[in-house]
């Protein structure tokens, strides 16, 4: 069977969905979904699906004589503002379109999966517009462990089954200055590019704990993107998050430049990568 009709069908379904989204949400949703004015190539939902397919192909892994295994857990990451304005039925329909396209693609490529293909929607403070992140879901950590064991065997490490050492990521010093003239204190963070976010706040289980009444229990979040840039986003604090004295909007991720002073409430923090 030719793949051209499948592609045309995907594009037709995607375009129909996009029209419904634009009709219901107007120019604001158009911008938040990433549909920026561009004379050469406007964004379409079919491009979102094409990117997802490329990521599925890139992340598919060999399973010996059983062929190749594709990611089955599709994380639909939606920009905070977009999700708050989009009707639930619109997001649900987008999930259906992504799921159908993923199933067709995985079948066309003769790939198999470790579990049923599923779509999970999550609001992400560090996402602009909408993205799809294909993963192996609950099998992700086990597969990483297997890859690490194979690497250790290939490098001749004497005990390949020993737990791998933590890589530690990018060591970063957080120089913390509390109000009232107290001396600055330092805390160490280890960011992994494209890794998990780190929480900032007054509660003891935060990655960066700031023990001051002006700081909310969970005040903000930090993330290093795949390019190595550190981003900060306010997660709904009472007294706000500031970069060089300018307050950032709730849910807006902003880049931290070298030398910037980031204030969480009345506490100032300077981040420096080692």
C-alpha cells in the first residue's frame, strides 16, 4: 500500500483540527500553538506530527532478532497559557490525532512497542506552543540501565553489573543572599541538559531551598535546556520571581544570562556554571 494516501489523510485530519482550534480560540491560540506568520512556511499540526515521527524513528532501538522497538508513551507537552485557554475537547481531539498518526507510523515502519501506544498531556512551563516527546514510559529507566551495562562491558569495566555512578551533570553554584545584610551562602546544583526541572522554594524537599518567609513553599522552577541554557519559571509564588529587578509572569520561562540576579521573593540568587 502506498504511503502517499496515508500522508495525505494525516495532513487532511491535522488541517481540519487546526481550523477548529483557530476558529475556537482565535489569534491568541494561533500564536501560542506556534503558528507564527511566515510567508514561506506556516506552522501546521501536520508538522507537529512529522516531528513526532522523526523522534520515534530516532529513539527506536534494536531488540536483537526481534527487530526494532519504538517508544510507546507520547508526552504531549503544552505551553501553560495555551492549555489554560484551550477547551478540553480541543486537547482531546489533538490527542486522538497524534495517537492515530503514531499507530500508523509505527505499523508502517514495522516497529513494535513494549506496551500499548498512549498519549499523556502535561502542562509544561518550559514548553513554547506544543511539542510531542516520545518515550519508553515505565521502561525508560530499565533501558537506560541496560545501555549503561552494555557500555561498561564494551569498555572492559571489570564489574559491569555494578550500579553506574551518577554523572552529576553540569555543576552550578547558587550564591544566595538573604535580606538584612547577612553573609552570602553557597549551594551546589547539578543540571543535566534536557533533564528534569529543579524546584526552588521554602519547603525542605526543594532542590534549592531558600529558608525565608518571603519565599513560597514551592516558589519557582529551574531547568537547563538541551543547549545548556538555564531557564527559570515562576510556579505561582506569592511574592514573585524577578530577573535583575523585573518580575516575570506566572508560567513564563525566562533565560538566565551570566551575571543575572534572580530574586525569589526577597532572596537574591546568582547562578554560575563551573
